[in-house]
């Protein structure tokens, strides 16, 4: 343990070397690190945890080759493929967000680019959702042109998710059909249009710890409203199906989440994919850094997954944040 945890991380930001110290933190001293991180979490987020649900708005048939993704052109995973989810499905999920007071409705659309007609059609959907329930909407929607971004902003999309996924130098190992720089430029453009930004990454792609540090340093420069951290779940049929994830111990995952909180203390830090696998039984420690999660299994009838997710939060001694209260 080399880093002074009493230091004010907001006025004296972490260097790369110090970020690596966090990732290499001795597991036996993890409680001390979590205590320091919890002070920042408490300052900005109190004891509350926000829940989001994700609707797959467009599925499969992507032209890109992101190695972790079941929807990529390289993947043989058996998944549903469709161009645009029926409006009624989107509206049903949106009503669930409203009824349960969830933080927001995330809508993910596969693919890297969209025609203007596709954006117009989707914008019509968004307008109707906003009129019906007025929930906070976040879209993951590839690379937009500035005009397309403006259309979606005008329709009511509040936030755009666009992940950097890994460090700039490691990115070519996981995708060669577009570049990290294109992702970063797209985020910058959308931020300039006034969107809130959700930007995170995936840990466990075969990267070195220095890549995780670099990723989070880049995210700090963007200063997004939310930072989703995914821990790789190797999917059958994808190039990463046999990826070794044995180093994704609960302790390592907690250190990554602590580093994210120290880097961008005021942002939502979301533990996304992999939470139920790598951090099962460690939720109390996880919530010392994290203030946002996805509902798991929310697609089951009656929103049972949302209720289960609320229980995970309250059992861990935290509060489920109801929007609008
Ligand atoms: S661009 Fe998105 S949908 Fe397409 S392969 Fe990459 S992650 Fe998957």
C-alpha cells in the first residue's frame, strides 16, 4: 500500500502510476480502500442506488467485429435479430420504469450507423414514450451524425451511451472495423450537442491492468454523467468465448470499481454486465463504490427482476432510489 488514502482525490487527481497502485492493492487491505472510496460515494450519492432497465431496440446483424459482442459479424451466437423492436414492447418497458420509479430507461440499438429515415422512425418512438411516461431515456446508438444527434435531442433523448470499452492502445485487439478515436470523437460531438454522456468499458478482454488505468484516465477527461463498468462474460459463439476470466476475482472487480469512483467521484458508477457472476455475495462492498446497477432478469413477467434487484440493494443496507422523490 503506497497511496495516501487521506488525500483529497478531487483536488489532487490520481496519476496513472497511482491508478495502477489501486489496481494492485493488496487484497488484505481492501476494506481500507473501500472505506476511503465510500466517503466520496456518500458525498455525491448518499446511500442510494439507482436502477435502470435495458431494452434491446435493434438486435443483431451488425457490420462491426467487436470481439465480445454476440451481435457482431464474427459471432455465431444464436440471438434474435430484428431491425426495430415493436413500439408496444418499448412502451411496456417504459411504463415499468415509470411505475417502479427507476432511474432511467436505456435503449440499445445494434449497429454502427443509421440512415436518416431510421433515425426519424426511432425519434417518433421516443417522442411517444416521452409523451406517455416522460421517463429519462438513454440510448446506445452507434455513431450518429450531428444532424441525427440533434433530431434525437429534440425528440427527448436525455443521455447517450457510447463506451470506450478499453484503452486506446488495446482497442485494435478487440475491434478492427472502427477505431477508438472514432468512438472518442463521437462522444465529444454528442457532448457538444448537450447530451448527458454515459461512457464506460469492459474489463476482462485480455487487456493489461495498465489498459484499465488508461481507459479510466480517458473517461475522466470526458467526465461523463455515468460510467458503466462491465466485467466480461465470455459468450458462446463470439471470438472471446474461451477468454480466461479467472483473474476477475471479486477483489479485483472491487478495485476496478473503486478506481472508477476515485477518477470521477461525482458520476454515477454503474456495475453492469458480470455483476451477478463476479460480485455475487459481495454486494455490500460493491455498493460502497457503486451507486447504479441494471435490473437483472427484468424481462420476466411482472417486473419480478426489478423487485429482486431492489431486494439486492436493501439486503446490502442501501436504499433504492425512486426517481421524482
Ligand atoms: S458496434 Fe455494437 S452491436 Fe456492433 S459489434 Fe460492436 S458492440 Fe456489437
